[in-house]
């Protein structure tokens, strides 16, 4: 890199070059900062719920733009990417990718468990007495079966906007009695009591019904939940891409179509990306306005939040960059600088799926990764490689156990680590998706699922 000899020209041209190259990144950083400041400032104005919704509208448009690009990008990139690879190469790439994803996710779970056992945040939290304990949740077996069902959607069109989810329906069932008919008749007859004063006159009477209460049983019924079934679409697209690669010239027409679609979507991303800084301001500020009282939340869940954040920092800023350095012998700082734009977008949107289009752009233009590798690795990773979700769920499960003074043995901790890894695979890449799959982790060790409400207040921020 050659610079002009003049000090003044060096400063002006150098600064101009940096601004041109990283202009969008600088605007995104400023947008996050301005959004935080604006959000906390508007909290003092006591805006109504309707006013907050109107204020969030530009941020809502940003999320809708990003979600609009997910489906064509995932389908076109997986089909064209795998079709361009040789069968042996694609199978080797798939094995390495999935193995890496599983090991790093399990490593994130281990980091979270170690942090929560050392800090022990559950001792500082107090449980509310007025929590709703009547909420029905599905069992871990149903959640795992739903994960497998979503891998093979019965209707591809439906998979673009709905996922399969088992519903638990409460049914009132009168218990059968085994006593004699005379005793049953006496038991079911209401007993009438007279209350008398000191003079012997009746003041009031009341009756006591001794009929045993009916039992409440839950019946599981098939159902759906809103949100794209990305896992099913990824499985189908990957399979179709492998088959197109094996078809040779017969599948070239569809492969060319997918490649053209992929290029067109990336060009749309290049246009939409300049709206990001404006949308991020309102997205971040709106989320801050929706938060409950930060001071009260900090007293109850401050140590829990610190535990999660320290675990994420250790895994994301130390362990993963160290792995990158030892494997590639290259500087992780240069690589992270290339994807910093995607990291900021994910911070603002809380969605790995919504960040997928900008991640494509960063890896292609900044880090110069092979397009064929990107087309396979990114859609799969945005679906099954949820390191943060796995770490978060493991910490949350042990935190809930600590709040309830429930001692976990070594076997239960191992169970949490395995189920948190498996549950994160089924988590959707949308905000608060981890709360749904956290049921699997809690029920695996017998923890109360209703205590998920303890951490809802800080879920978005974490």
C-alpha cells in the first residue's frame, strides 16, 4: 500500500479511503449507539404502548426486509452450492461442517455450565409468588419428536411460513371411585352445617361438598406454530442440491436458475443494506422501550446476566478465535473485522436467520471465501449451529435449579449438556426462540418449566 508523501494528503486520502471502505460499518456502529441513547431517553417520556408501536415501525420494516430474503437465499445457495461440488467433496465438506458445529456447540455448553457453577447466580435471585403455574408445556419427548418431524415437512409450501408443533390440551377427567355404593353416595352428598350463637338460635348455615375434584390430564394433538421451518427447508434443499450434482447435464438448467437467483438476491441485499443504519436506530430503541424496569431487573437477575455475558465473551472472543488461529495460522482479528457488519446486524435484530443475507455479503466481499463453501456452510450453520442458544439454555437450566435449591448431581449436569446441545439444533433463528426449546432441557432433569418466566425479562438483551 503506497501513501502520498505529504502529511496533509496522507491524512485526507487515508481517512477518505477508510471511510469509503468502512462507511456502512461506521454508520451501523453509530446507529447502535444512537438507538441505545434514544431508547433510554424516551423511557423518561412515558410513551404509551401505541406510541411505542408507531416508533418501532422503521425497525419493523428492517426485519421484514431481512426475513423476505431468507427463503430464496437459503434455497438457491444450498442447491447451487452443493450441485457445484463433486459428490465426494460434498460429503467430506458436510461431515467436516456438521462435526465442527456439534463440537463447538457442545464446547459452548461446557463453558456455560462452568461459569454458572462458579458464579452461582441463583443464590441472588428471588422467586415471585404470583407466577402463573397453569401454563401447559409439552414434554421433552414431544419436543424432540417435533424436531425430527420438522426435518421432513409434509408440505413444503406450508414449511415456508409454519412449523409443526405438538399442542397439549387439558381434559377434565372425573376420577373413578373404588368404595362401596353406600359410601360413594354418602361421599357425594353435600354435608350441611348449622352455625348457632350462644342462645342456640341459627345464625347461618353452609354446605361442604365432598365430591372429589376431577383429574386434569393433557392430550397431545398435532398443531402448528408461526415461523418458517428453516430446518426442513435446509434438509430438502441440501438433498436436492446433491441430487442435481449427480444428474450432471440433465440438472444444469435448474442449477443455473438457482445460481442466477442467488446472484439476484445478493444484489438486492447490496441495495437494502443502506437502509440498515436507519432501521437499526428504531429497532434498538424500540426494544429498550419494551424492557421492564432495568433497576428492578438488575437486582433480581444481574448476576444471571453477568454469567451469560461472560460465558458468551469467553466462547465468542477467545475460544473460537483461538481455534481459528491454530487451524488456519491466520489472524482472527482480520477475519472478525471482515464480518463486523454482520455481527452488528445480528446484535440489533437478535436473529441469525435475518442476518444471513449480510453474512453472505461480508464473507464474499471482505473475507474472500470460496462461494461454493459459503453456499453450503452458512445456511446450515444459521440453522443448527446455535452456540449462544446452547450456552444460554445450559446456564438458564442450572440457574433455575439454584433458585429452587435443587442440587444437581454429575449425571444430571451431563444430561443438561447433551440436551442443551440437541435442543439448540431445533431452535429457530429468531428472537426468544431459545425459550421454546428450553423446555427440553428443564424436563430432562425434572426442573419446573414454569420458572422460565423468571428469565423472560432479560431474554432479549442476552
